[in-house]
């Protein structure tokens, strides 16, 4: 079963592919916001005379909230649909992106990083949004394509330091905020939720039926959450050793989170 139904298969597959592309783009935009602080961490550390520990905390804050918000965003997606929740997530993520341009103290950066964690939770939104367009025979393919959106962290690592260096921190915030708002508008007007094939999942019933989420948590934590964290947290030390300027460290940081 490659689509939701056999009737009108050509049009439906085209619609499924279109929404898969939009979902992947939205995921990439969200993850670019999620990865904004890490490639600039060495610059913040030098400017504010931060210890390595405080710098590591600054980088880790978005990862923490991004992990905690995946469950509520997933529930909201089941209730209201991925199109609206994705658009709202992108629009809401634009606020801390703009605020980053005016965060010039350690605690203001921590606060902005905490709010940017919302964009990291977008993963849960897209999983439900994308998989709804495909039957069980092609969901693995669809989710694999959707996972390409992880490249957003690399995009931030390559672009953010250069924008910061050439145009300043405030311009960086406004550029990312505008791009995120553009993505929110695109999702709202161009994306469509898949037709429902049944009622939303009732999670207590699923768990009582014998599904054991605890068996999957270690694998998920070590791959999707652990790997991005391991990729971005060591970056200040690596940047200090390998790249003396502020515009080049993103190249090295780009390899980790993706």
C-alpha cells in the first residue's frame, strides 16, 4: 500500500510527495534555529569571558527543552494536525531567533537558548504529519526523506558565523526570524494534513496493550538526542584549537549535529 487509498492514486501520491517536501523543509528550518547557538559559542565565550562549563550549559539548553517538548507537541499534532502545529512552531521559533540578535549577556543567551529548544521539538510534529500521507509499505521511505531535515543544524553552522561576522548579531537574528516566519506562512497556505484513517491514538491504551516505550528510549537517546548533543557541546574547544576566527568554526561544527 503506497498511499492512503487506491482511488485517485496519481493525484494523491503527488500530494503526498508535496507535503513530504514541505514537512522536510519545515523540519530543516526548525533545526537550523535549534542549532543557532552552538556555532557562535566560542564567540560568546570570548566576548563574555565564560568558563567552559558555562559555555557547555549555554549550548546544551536548547537540546534539553527540545527533548522535553516532543511529547506535548506530538499530542497537539494528533489533535490539531501537523500543518497548523508546524506553522505555529515555526512562527514561535522566530521570536527567540530575533531575540538572539539582542542577547548580549550570559543569562539573556540562556533564556533565548531555552526558547529555541521549541524548534528542536519539531521532530515529533513532522513524524505524525509525514507518516499520515503514506501507508505502512512506504512510511519508512517517507520518514527517511523527512530525516534529511537534520541538515538544518549544519546549515546554521555554516551560515550563522559568517552572518554574525559580516553583518552583526542583530542582523543574524532578523534574517533567521524572517526565514522562519516565511516557512510558517508556507506551511499554513501550501501544506495539507493527510485524510484521517482512524481516530487519534490513545496513548494509555497503546501502553496497556503491551507496547514498551522503555525499550526504545536508550536507543533513541543515544542516537537522535545524544548524537546531536555530543556533536555541538565539544565545539567550543574544537573551535579554539582549530579555527582562530569566528567565521570558520561552523565548518567544523557542521559535521557533528547531522
